[in-house]
């Protein structure tokens, strides 16, 4: 359920494109990993973003934070339009919009001690004066379950899980309102993943944080998210409260995606369907719905027209013509 | 009496390195019967990949190996390399985690398949190509006669992994060892690959060892499971025994650490601490520093011995949980 009505982050028809060559000899073509995405994230909630390779979830996370420059559409943070701010102007906002990356082995500077890594944001955002610095650093480190003796060490002296804790410390030290977590536990073992997930949940409650949690691991996303958005080839195809998306699976792609997840439950044995459909590449051009070639429910109009988002339940929208009669076009997530 | 295809007894593997001796495997015991799928589960540093590589004698010569690996009554550790060459790829085949780095990028799929087939069977190039197309069809690749002329980079990750499986089954092996075969793949592709592996077992009677950290894959695909921790198989049994009647604290911890799909919990149960250093592992039971059932004076001094709860369910622990 939405924790509050206040919108922390909003995008309107956000577009991110790249001009790439499919291979050495071909002409460069445009691909749209973020293809006019509109969404709203409410204060205090965790929005989970799931999808497979090429769906654009990582690109979306980075574009929202302007780590990649958008090619169209708008981004609003706390109601303010940050789409075209200069990098200098963005500085003020970056204090409040942070990121934790997937790979704990490459996201920490190997030549800096933990103290130095945590000192950086203090310096950049002028979080406190020099005398208060050690206290702020130690307090933040303790918040993520590490301690004083870790300050003088270098990243390579820590395990993956510990490094990820340091990455989280770096993200929260500026007391942000919004954090993009891009596959924060995918590179970690199951037992370590549980530690990091518990830490993130604890910090969220303690500091009233808002998370955008990107992951391909559906069971992790289900555990931590209030709402889930399912992405496919640059579009959100379904968005709604976690349980509603997970159990109802309105969109045909959501059905395939969630039923593909092997359950660690011996009493519920799945039938492995031997179909061979795969996600088309981002180079493929579609006049209508991008899921049309794989969809068991496709109708004639699906190849020619692009579906809008239709409301199927409270706060729950699906981009599929199957639901056109039930809902009206428009609403959140266009 | 089930036919044992592979039996590993008291396997010990140490590696000499500059920092010291890495005690990767201390006392590994496991077996695979004909036509069954064994899941080998564990986290970083448990030794599951080393075990797989040792079976096929693919380790470097900085390794010290002792114990027995019995394959059809022969101890693989005592075979000369010339004999091992006849086993690798033919009797026992392996599928690796990253299909891009295990397929040769400068040869077509067809060339790589026929290479393997002609290496192990006395057939002509035409017959080998026919067989190649046949196995590509078996793994449900669309248009196999078109795929044979493709290079690995022209195929998606899921297709490449299917090519790897096709290569593995091309010479009718008795056993396939798959090391994290779906970890690098999307979940929908993973479901397809797992379906293919299940099919291989059911229709061709091939035994499979699947190494994975994904307990969902294990629950859905495997008949039996061996749970590894820091060089030991700490618990092993049928998939029902492990998921519903696990008694080793580590197995229980691992099962509880997975976010449950059908209920809402606030906090996930964690196993505190991190996996041990293999150069200077903890004394006695290597899990003792993280164990909530730790007995001082016992667990930190004596390594546990293998015990049996039933014919299929074994464990190594001084103080396991009571059976529910």
C-alpha cells in the first residue's frame, strides 16, 4: 500500500535512447531501453522494478538520477523539474537522490580506505564541518553493521556482503530521501543477501527512505516492495501493489515471468513448459504491442496499435488490450 | 539396488598458493545414481565447483588430491591422462556457467559440435554433422540447420547454453555435470533450460549433477541434494528430506534466508558472519563460529563425522536439530 500521498519522484514519458551498431558491418540504429516511461514514486514506499535482460530497468534507474542524460520527457524530484538542470545545479539534489550499485567489487574505489570513501560525500555536499566528520562517519558505518576497526581498511579486505554495506553507508550518509538500488544483492550469496535485505528494510523504517529497487530476482523484490512495476523492452507493462501483481499477473508477460521462477518448495512442483520464445532484441521494430510475437492471447489490433495503461484494480494498471474494456486509458503510468 | 554412476569418497583437495595452502575440499562424500539428478548446493567457497573440476581431472598441478572418485568401478584419480581423454566429453560431459566463454568464438556452432563428435566416435564428417543437427533439435533450438552455421556471438545467452547442452549430450554420456548452467540467464530462459535437463533425464536416462546456489532450481529439478559448506558435504538426502526435514543448522539457515514466496515476513532469518577463510579455516567444524547450536569444547575441536539418519539422509554435525 502507498505509505503516503506525497510524490517524491515522478517521470513523464521519460525517454532514453542509444544509437548502436548491431555488429561491425551494420548501420547504427536507435534503441530505446527507456521508451516513454511515466511513473510516480511515493514517499516512504519501495517500488520494485522487475524484468529481464534488455527491459531497460537499469537504464531507467540511471536516467532518473541523471547519471545518463534523458533524450526526452521529464523528471521531477519533490515536485521540482530536474530534467534539464546543469550538473552544478544537480549537486543540491544529489544529496537527496543516491544509488547503490550491483557489483560491490567495482563500485568502491580500491585505492581509498573506507574512511576516505565515506569522507567524499561529506566534502562534496558539505554535510558537516571537519571536527564533526569522524563522528558522522562512524555513526553511519555503525548504522550498516560495521565498526571503527573497519575505517582504515581497503575494499579488497572485505567480503562482497561487507562491501555492499559500505556502499549502502556511502549512499545514506547524506541523509537522502530517495535511493535507487540497482540489483544490490544479485552478486551476493543467499545468506549474505538476507543480511543486506534486512539492513535495507531497517534503514528504510528508521530514516523514512524511499526506494526504487531494481532486480531480476522476483522473490527478493516481492519481499521488499510495496508496489511492483514489470518492464518489457523499455516499457512498464504492469504496475500495482506487490501482492496484486504477484498473484493476479494480469499482463501475459507477467504471467510467464512469475510462473518461470522456480519455487524452493518441493510440494509445488512446476511443469516446465518447453516453449522456445525469447525476448526479442531492442533492435526489433514494433508497430503495436512489443509482446505480440510471444503472446498467447494476441488479437488483430495488437500488431497495429500500441496499448495504453488500463486500470484493472485499485492502484493497479496493465498495458494490454485485454483490459481495455474494463478500465479507461490514462491514469498513472501512461 | 540402484546403480551408482559416480561415487566420490573422502575427497580431499588442497591448492598450493603464495599465501598458503588453500584447503578447498576436506572430506567430500557424494554419489549419483543412474537416471537421477543430484543438486550440489552451497555458497561461495564451499567447494562445489572444485568438486566438479576434480571429477574430470581439470585442476592445475598445484593441487594435491586424495580420496577416490569411482565411475563405473574405475577410480578416475588413478587413470592415466590417455584414459581420461576418452572419458571427458564422451562418458562424462560438463556444462559451464558462462556459455560465451566456454564456446570458441572463432568457430561456428556446427564446427564445434562436429569436432566433439568426431573426437569421440568413428564417424565421417557428414555423419557428424547429421548428429550435430539432431542434438540441436533435441534441445529444442529452432532451425537447427541454420544454427549450425552461426557463430556463438550471433546467438543469445539462452541459445548458447542450449548449444552447450547439445554438445554435452552429443556423445551419449552417462553423466552430465552442469556448473551453474542457468545463473547467467534470464528467469524465463532458465525455466526452458531446466525443462530440457529434466527431459534428458526422463527420456535418455542421463544422470545429472547440477551445481547451483539457487534453492528454487534444486527443489524443482533435483531428486537428491548435497549441501556443501567450506569443503564438506554437511548434509545430503532426497529433495524432500532436505527441504522438509533438514537437521543441519547451516541447511536450515540457508532455507530460512530465502524470501518466502507465499507468506509475508518482516525480517529474513540470517546466518550471521561470513564464509571462512580456506587457508586458515576454523578448527573442528568449520561452521562453528556461525552456528547457533555450537557446543564449546566439541564443535571447535573435533571435525564432525558422517552420520546417517536414514539410507538416503546423511549429515555431519555434533549437535543437529531434532527432526520435526
